[in-house]
């Protein structure tokens, strides 16, 4: 009786690892390429996540299509504007477009505030990633480090939570998440975040400080995971989509980034950790 369960778990883990490896390669290429390639990559992410978010927020196909189109239009105009004209001009355009999406929702008889918040929920983090990558001399390093921290958090939480188990973190929102998983994810984020900075040489920030920041971002990323879990629970679905075998939807994979990216960008802006131009 036990063997099929083990085989099923192994198969699921193999799918998860394979999908994660392909996705990691795509993310790495986009980050290192920068420029239009990175902007196009973020727009593609926005399109995939907009479709999934619309599925979570609206029941009618017509409204889902309208919300998806609105968010995608905002991404197609707002993200390149940030890349070409800077944060102030591009950010203003993005905010105006989010208000336009809200107006579309109101005209359709829906909740404009929800559509406005949903648009910013997806696009503000992508704008933060774009700013980190293009406004700083070490932009590629900053974005890559952030993704290392997020992946470490997710991996540590998944492995430790599955292995150790224990008390549930938020049983009403996400019954599968445990306190041990949270601790494992945050700890691995701190270790890999500190090691990655240590390998960067003398010009990098202190490894201990980087580890502390990584652990804090790990907690924030887990908060993003819980918010997306709450949206899925409200909609009665297990995954936001099926595009990524072993992971679910794109929103399932990037939910932590949606919370961690703006926080990290704000920290970089306040402390000028990168010594960049921006």
C-alpha cells in the first residue's frame, strides 16, 4: 500500500523540479539580458498572472476577459514607459492605467476598488523589478539575489514542511502550510542570501546583514503566498492555473515575488545598497 504513495510523491517532486529548472533558466536569461528582453519577460508574466487573477476574482467569462485585457494593456504601456522614461513618468502612467482598469470595472457593474487593487497587486511588483534591473549598475545582481532568496524560501518551506510537518501556520487559509515550513524557508533564505553575497567579494554588503535582509524578505514572501492562498480559497480552487506542471499556475510560483519585490526595491532606494545611478 505504501509503495504507490511513495511513487506518486516522487513523480510529483520530479515534475516540480523539472518545471522549476526550466523556469529558473528562463528567469536567469531574462535577468542577465536586461533591456527589452527583461521588459518583454515581465509583460509575459503580467499576461499569464492577469488571466489567473481574473479567474480568482470574477465568475463570468466576460468579466474575466475584460479584467485580463485591462491589466495586460496597463502592462504593455506602463512597464515600457518605466524602462524608457524612468520611474516618475512610467509610474504615473501605470497608476493612471490602473485607475482606467478600475473605471472599466465600475462601468461593467463590478467593484472598481477590487480591480484597481488587483492591477497594482500584479504590476507594482513587476515595476519594482524593472526599476531594480535598469536603474542600477548592479541591477542584474540585485534582481538575481532577490530571486535566489525567494526560491530558497519556497524550497525550504516545501521540503521542511513536508518532512517535519507540525502545527499549521494558517489552517483556515492554507491547511498545508506549517510553522516548521515557514522556519525552514526563512532559514534557507538567510543561508543562501548570505552565502551569495559572501561570494560576491569585498565590494558586496556584509554577509550577515544580507542574511538578515534575506530572512525578512522570506517572511514577506510567505505573506504573499498566504494572500494568494486566501484568494484561491475564496474562489474554491486549489491552484491559480495549470500552466506550470508540479507548481500550478504562474501566480502560484510568483506569489512571493509580488510582496517581496516592492519591499526590496524600497529598501534599495532608501539605503542605496547598489551604489547605482537610479
